[in-house]
C-alpha cells in the first residue's frame, strides 16, 4: 500500500499507524497479538553477547524464535523477497536489526532476490542481501553468490549468518556459516528441503528430501 499509494519506500512508528488507519487497515490492541507461548517463553541466554555466541557460533536454540524468510520469481520474471525475524535476546530497546533495512535483511531487483538470517549487526555492516544480488547482477549464479557473500561477511567483520537467493534463470542458492539453517525450495512442482545434522563423528551431513507436488 505504501508502494502503491504514497511517494515513500517505508513508514514506521506513529506515521505508519496513521497511514494504516487512513487506508482502513484493521487495528488491534498490541496485547491481543501476543501468542500464549510467547508469554511464557524462557530464553536460556538472555544476554545479547551470550545469545549471539551460543546461537550463531555454537548450538542452535530450537526452543527459541528465529528468522523465517522467502524469495520468489513469478511467471513474468519479477522477483520478491520477504523476511520475518524473531530478534535477538538482550538487545537494547529501539535497536534496529537487519530485517527492516533495505539491502540488509532482504533485497530484490530485476536480476534476482536474496534474504538473510543471523547476527543483524554483521549483516548490516556488509549489506549482505544486496551483496548477493550484486554478484548475481554481474553474472554469478545464485549458489556461488550466496557462498561468496557469506564468506565475505565472515572474513570482513567476523559475522555469522545465512542467505537464500534466486537468480534470473530460476536457480536457487543457499549458504550459511551458522550451526544450522533449514531451507526449502520449489521449482516446477518439485519441492526440496534440507537441514544439516551432526553425525556421531562430529562432522555434519545434510538431510535432504524431494517431494513432487501435484
């Protein structure tokens, strides 16, 4: 609605609420939007630094919230990306992460689309999603672009995170240097999904599945 009926790219806070009311969006009391599970959520590592070190550099916190994102290309070759984040425990009030920042949590143009997950501060410093699309824009496929961008983030700022991407030839890319990143892709009615699993020898393998969608 902002894209179609205003001159702006984004609105926030009271301005966003005012615009939503003007356009007749339903408005709810914020307390009504808190799910029962969220009220009793117990974060094992409430300190920001401890959470980052454990969650992104160590073991996954399966009981906690996390990012959910998507990239897509339609039949006309147009791209879109979407990102929803669970945030990081222990952050300052008012902290802005990568998800709402264009080129950081997500980016799409006529060459491809990418979304990210991980430690927002590191993602912001390298505009990770834009970095992936920039590489695809210069002829590198989605997989190599994702791998290069994640590697560049780790080398430059010591950051941890992951990327999913799709290029203009419909090729998917996924890369991460965190402990875990679950992914799913659909192309030509064929769905694939994967998740890294640690084996008894301490090395990782990827559980992989293919499903035909009728």
